[in-house]
C-alpha cells in the first residue's frame, strides 16, 4: 500500500525515481500509454535477440559442435527477419503519428498564458483580462533560495509567484525567450516547449485535477540554468476567478497612480503654455494689418553707368632705358 501511495502523487521528481510522474493531462496519459505499449514489443524482441545470441555462443565451440554447418546464405530467413520488423514499425507508426499531431492541436482555448524566459527567471502574462495595455496581469517568478524555504517546500523547485491555472479548462500557452533559448517543461503535464528569442511557440494544456505541478528549464541557458524552476498550481474555476479578481485589484491602484501622474503632467504643461502667452491669447494678423513688402523697380537705361572705353584707358608703355 505504501508503494502505490508514493506512485499516485508523483507531481514532482523524487530521489532515485525511475517511473513516470503522475499523468495529469490527457496528453501525458496518452504518451505514457504509448510508452507501455511499445515496451511490450521491445521486451519480446529483446528476449528473442538474447536467446539467439546465447544459443550462438553456446554452440559455437568444437566440443559441442565438431562439425559446424557451412550454410552462409538463406533467402527465406533473410525475408523473414526483414518483413517482420517492418510490420512492427508500421504498427507502431499509426498511434505515434496520431499522438504527434494531437500535441500541436489547440482546442478552443478559454485561457491564454504567455510565458517569457529570461536569464534566469520566468515572466508570465495573463492578457485575457486586460482592458488596456496597462492593467493586464504580469508578474515574474523567481526561485526561492534554500535559506528562505519553509517546512514542506521543495528545494530548487519552489518559486515566489506560482502560475495559477484552472482545471478542466483548455489553455493555450504562448512561449518565447527574451535573451537566449529556454525551455518550459513540466513532466506530469507533458509540456516541453522551447522559448526562442524573436519567435512565439504555441502549446496546449488541459489539467485534469487540482494540485501542484513542478518543472524546470530543460534547455541549457547559462550559468544559472539549474535555478529556473516552474510551479503550476491547478485550482477550480471558481478559485481561479477569485484569484484573477485579487490580482486585478492589486494592479488597479498602480494603474490609477500612473493615470493621475499623466494627468498632472498634462495640466502642468498646459499651465506653462498659458503663462507664456499674453492675456487674451495670440491673434493671427489680418491681411490689412500685414505690411506689404516694397516691390523692387527695375533700373532704367539712364541709371545704368556706362563702361569706360577700353582704348582710352589703356596707357602707352614707358620707353625702356638702356644703361
């Protein structure tokens, strides 16, 4: 009984754990089911191969088989060991491709969560409840250091701000990176998606029960790569809506303060503009008040000075005196 109680609630990794974490999404259940089905074929093939290998080693001695067979070619045997593995691969390909396509399918999501990977923390954005660009739910999630852990909290897995998501609800994840490539992965929910700078990847999520689900960054992203935990808290829809109301109420004073600051700045700018203007404002000059610029008159022929005669201005050169 103690053994099974440990397996049922594996929502976080444990020491020397060799089994899967408890599947809490339909996708995780299908992945683990496909793994168990493939393991059946692998065990059968492994038993057959090791039996053939042991039989060959056992009889490949002169004492047990002094007159070995000289057969080096068997067309029937070659056809058998080529066709049978091909049939097995085709049988495994059908559920594998169906599962692969279902991983990329997004079914009418009711909640959208944007995940941004940073060095070395996560940023989350609940933009579904935003009425403007300033009051959406945005927060950062950092790992809690070992010295600040409380009793019952998990080392290297606890965070200061958990991701709260409703159960029995289709969720869309938009994952990206701000600096380097990160990976947002939670084994019990079968989520493992890269967050790449300049690119927005999409994944779907459906949580079947309430609880805490832990994960970590699964892409080498720098010196503190091992200190980027992920903690998702699955709650009921009612509790989720209450949490949204609390978060919006926390953001409301900040938004009102920002709006008040903007209004104050606009009022001060308007007062400065009014003090610089004369009383009654500046009136645009009318056409009658605008002085007309004098039009320059073209000079007459008499006013143009005549050029001196070039022949009269030339002087004769002085005679050269010979010493």
